[in-house]
């Protein structure tokens, strides 16, 4: 499931057409969730830094750029960057399964990657409900239960 090296480029939010049609159901659900964290506590420098560290992942189809992963970075860009250019990663020639995999890996992997406590278990439960248990276990076979993440955190 290796990801081919994407092209890096700088774009403005208004050059992105939105979520790719395949990921709209998952991304739309995610976008409508009430997140605990707020973007307005970050400085402009921090916003730019976060988007450099976690660039929006795009696919270029039919002369349009569509978001396939990096959903929170995309939300951050919309809310804070206006017409400023920022780094994105542009993927080409991805089939539908790969696009969906990247979206689901972003959604499922982010709380695992950045979690600092047991709250991630409840986040994983909610995410598994959104993307489906079978798909989640395909991407993260070690998560037979959402509580599995807690044991992982303690073993590191």
C-alpha cells in the first residue's frame, strides 16, 4: 500500500475545488463534527507551520484539484489563510480504492499519531462507526477493540 511520491506545489484555497466526490461522505461527516480543538488559538506563523508539516493531499482530475486527505489542514486553511499560498501534495493516477484508503488512513491514523492520552479510544470508536469496522480493521488490524490503542500508548 505504498504511496507514490506526490508533486509538491503551493496553492491558494480558492484553487481547490473541495472534497473529491469519493471522500465527500466521510469528509462531510468529519467536517460536521464538533471538534474540541479551536484554530483561533494559533498564531499565523503556527498555522503556516502546521500546514507545512501536514499538507493537504490533493488529486488532480479534470483540471480540478480535489482534497483526498489532510482534511483538518484543509479546514485550517479555509478558516485562517484566505488568499495566501500554502504547500499541498498533488497525487496523480490514483484509483478509487487508493483515494478512499488515503482518506480513511488520514481519519483513522491522525488520532493514533497525535494522541497523548486515553481519549483516543473514544475517538477511534467514533471513527470506526463512521468509516466502518471492517474498513478500519483492514487499515489498522491491531485495533480489534478501540481500547487496543490505550494498551499501545502504555507500551511505548
